[in-house]
C-alpha cells in the first residue's frame, strides 16, 4: 500500500484530461498538478508539516480533482502532528496560503471580491477544517487507546501474579506447619512401633501382628505426609507411585486392612487389572477407595460396606457403598471428598458423594484409563490472564467518535466529484463554428442551445463554455440572462 495511494491520487489528478470542467487548464499544467498531489500523498505520513503547507499551490490551478484530493493529505498530516498548537498554526497558515493562491485563478479574478472571499472560506471549511479536525481526533485517540490496552494488560497480569504468589505463600505456610507439627511425631511413632514389633516378637507373639500394623501404618502416614508436602510446594515434584498402586492387589490390601480393623467390607472387581492404566488413574482409584474407607471408619464403623471396581470401555468405575449405621454420625469437613472431586475432575472424570435413597453413604468415581495430558501449573496460571484487547474491539467507537467529521467532509466532496464526472462525460460540449456564428445575442434562447449541446462546461462566472470541433484549444463562451443569449466570445489558450 506504500505506492497505491499516490498512484490513485495521480490518476484522480488526470481526470480533467478526459472530463474537463471549465475553465480548463493546459494539459501540461494538469499533469503537473497530478504529479504534485501524488507527491503530497506520499509525503504526508513522512513530513506532515510540509505536506500540509504545500497543498496551497494546487489552488492556483483550476484542477478541482487535485484540490479535492488535498482533503486526504490534510487528514493524514493532522493525524501525525502531535502538538495541538503547532497543528492549528499550520492549519491557519495553510488556509491563508490556499486563499491567496486561489486568487491567481482567472475565474476568481473575474469575480467580485466578496464572492471570491466567500468561495475561499467555504473551500477552507471543506478542504481544511473538517478533515483536519477528524484527523486530529483520530491521531490523539490512537495513543490513548494503546495506553489503555497496555494498562489493562498490566493490571490483569499483576492480578494473576498476585493470586499465584498468594497461593504459593499459603502452600508454603501449610507445608511448614504440617512438617513441624506432624513430621517429628510420626517419626517417633514409627521408631517406637519398630521397637514394639521386635519386643512383641520375643515376648508376646499374639500381639506381634498388631505391632507390625502400627509400624506399617505410621510408615505409610510418613509417606503420605511427604506426598502432601510435595503437592503444597510451589513447583511440585511428581508423586511417588509404585507398580501396585491402584491395582487389584492394592485395593484388596486396603479392603483387608479395613477388615482387620473390624469393618465389614467386601470387594467386587470386574474387568481387567489396572497394571496398564495411566499412573494418575491408578492413583485416583487408590485415593477414592482409601478416602471412602477412612470415612466409613470415622462415621459408620458398624455398617456393612461394599467396594466395587468395574473396568470396561476404556474407563474404570469405582463405588464404595456402606449401609445405614446405628452409630451417631461424626462431624466431618468434607475436605477429603472435595480433594477427590478436584483430582478426578482434572483427569476428565466424574465424581459424586452422598447418601443414596436406601440410606447409608456412597462415593462413586468414573475415570478414563488413559486421561489426556495435563498442563503444568505454570501454564494453568498463565491462562488466568485474559488476552489483551484487540484493536478491532475499538473500531466502531473510534469511527463513530473520531470519524464523523471526516465523513461529513469526505462524503459530500466525493459525491460532488462523482456528479461532476458523470456530467462531464455525458454532456456533449463540442460546438461547430457555423452554429456559433448563427447565434444571435438577445434573440437565441438558452433552451435551444441546451437542447443541442447541453449546458456545456459551467464556470464560476455563470457562463457556459463549449469546445470547438476544429480546435481543441479554442472554446466558445456563452453567457445568458433571462433565458436569452447575453454575450458570446471565443477563448483561446
């Protein structure tokens, strides 16, 4: 587009060669004005001050098409002059220069002074004021919109970073508290449980199994604590996972552990084992069963419980259902169930927990065997920042707010030029010498001439000019008054 607009302006400046409007400038002068306006269109984005001032010489030549194109030069230049005082000073100087150069035209010299001043004022309003104000508004709106977009993006990113920092601080705080409060105590329990296991093996064999259970449970609690602390870190490490976690043998071990603790639990497994399933799926199955059985221990230790695992169609469905219990229900925070729901949801599965119609409590989860890859935490946090506002979002307000004056200036000028072009192309303005000689001043009617040759090329003096059929540089000038021919003369180059 660098040279498209200058070439288009050059073509517009050459229109008088094919559709002349009286008085017609010399063809070489028309070509010169076309080159001049094309150069100004190319110069306006680069040196707007000089382009604005150099529009004035075009008004000394009767090339209305080149003069109309100065509207786009003024509009472009006004958008790129940042200082408002400097812009208005240049506009005032350009208006004075345009008025002075317009007085050099022959048509203006033959008019009364007040008419020429009035015409120059109207031209200044349409050719300078309207496009300059429109360009000024758009030129100052662009940096403001860019600043608002940058500020909005900065605030959104700051909000996301603040939230991420708060989460990291809270995780570190919780991890520190859990490590300080539970880590040392669990270590002591594990040590004493190991010593108790050795002692019962020699002195009380009937208690050896319970002592071993205490030691393994405390060791498992330490491993789970380390896992939780890893989750709470800012950059969590991958969870520890052995080859049996979540498999049939692992779930059977959880069920057997609950049976040994005095709970009536049965396992119903259908379908393949989960050795080939995604490690995250096996971890979720393990967590669901373990959390559900833990809740049974807390809230319904006397109820019969059934653990069901079904592997079918690329998914694993887990359900832990316990019947009604006569014991008073304990008070829980549901934090474990909320954690399970989040974990299953991240894998693309579904989770539900609540009392069924027949009573008791049911925990159910449906998880894909091979869930989609999960984005890391940094990427998830980055998605919280909304995308920056596109420039297209502000297109309509920008056009309505800043472009109305430009439309007021451009549309009437463009419409008038199109009408003049059609009029010049369709109007038969070539008159032969015998007919010109036959015209009689005060006798020949205006309507008679218009019926044969149209209105001709109207000048600003109110007279019509007609091309001659024998000389391209000679014109017949006819002036009318009260519908009759008032004067006729020949005009040369």
